[in-house]
């Protein structure tokens, strides 16, 4: 085998391993079996097993013989070291607390990770019914949910096309299609903020806005979620005003 061929093979192996980590991280199930993972990753069972065994050996995954595979402790350890110079979770904490207090509803902070979004924080409000639709670390395809839709809508048309094509295989489980997601992007741009009605979580409506850095690049999103009957159109507009103020506070804090 030539050096170039060997390098290509090694790169493909690394890529597949990373794909498996992303797949397990974004799964709705806390644990996945070998057969589930192989099928979802479009790999034969032996290849998937070999990659999973190495990831377990390196502590990137943990295997429970009864329940399956889940993310391992090394990812957490690496994540602590890899915290950005400006930690948006810490910077936004006060503004998110104020927003949860003002709305009474659940407030979420998410960030983009490739073609996915990751939940960084969630804060409960005072309303008796709180929508625990996401937990910290949850991942969803970019464009799914009010936060992901807010981020996607700020991208260029070419980038939106690229993202929608990449996440298309996952959209069906959210009751979406490429066409409906494109329509949602257009509606978000026209409205000025994102509204998700039940795609990320059944019977839950959420309103979201994007957070940009000093170069006006989207780096995160904040959204407020509540039960559908509570989040009427009038309330959506009221929540958006509060949300806009929250985003401005976070963006100002990022510049300090």
C-alpha cells in the first residue's frame, strides 16, 4: 500500500469515528446498540464494531453490555480544556435568568456545531408547566427548533442550501422536509425571529433569536419555549421583544 493510500485510509477511519461520536451524541436514545449504530451510520457491522471498540478503548465512548454505547469521560475532559476564551454560557447567564423571570417560561441557549446545534444551558421560569424539551448537551440538526432555525436563517442562501441538503436524511423524524425547512427559513427572515410549532417537541411552541459576535457572525441562539396553548401569536410577539433585549445584552457582554 502506498503512503498516500495509507494516509487516505487513515483519514477516512478518523472521519468515520467522528461521525459515530456525532451520531451517538445526537441520538434521541441515551444508549445505542451496535446494530442501531451500524444501520444509522450506513456501515457494515464489523466495521462499526471495530471503530466502536477503539473509541471505547480511548474512553471516548462507554459500553454498557445491557443498554449499549454512550459518550465517554474523555470527551468531557477534553471539553473542559477546549472552552473558548469567551465562554458564552457564563457570559449570558444573567441575561438568561432575567429572561426566564420575565417570561415565566423555559429559556434555552444553543450553539452551532457543524450541521447540528448543541444545548449549552436551560433555565426554568415560574409558569407551572415547564417544557423540558432539551437537556444540556442535546444535539439536533441545524434548522430544527426555534434556535437552530434562527441560526440557519442568518446564513447565506448558498449555505442554507448546503445545510438543508446535509440534514435532509434526519428531517423526517421531526415531521419536516427540505421544502418545509426552506419555507421556515424564508418566514423567519421575513418575520425577524424564528418560531417553531411542534417540530422540535410535540405541542410545544418556541420563539428564538440568533446571537452574533463582533463580526456579525451567528455563534449561538436563545429561545423561549412553552406549551402551545400558552404561546399564542400575541404572546409570541411579546416574548420576542423580551428576547431581543436579552440578545442585545449578551452581544454587548461578548464585546467586553
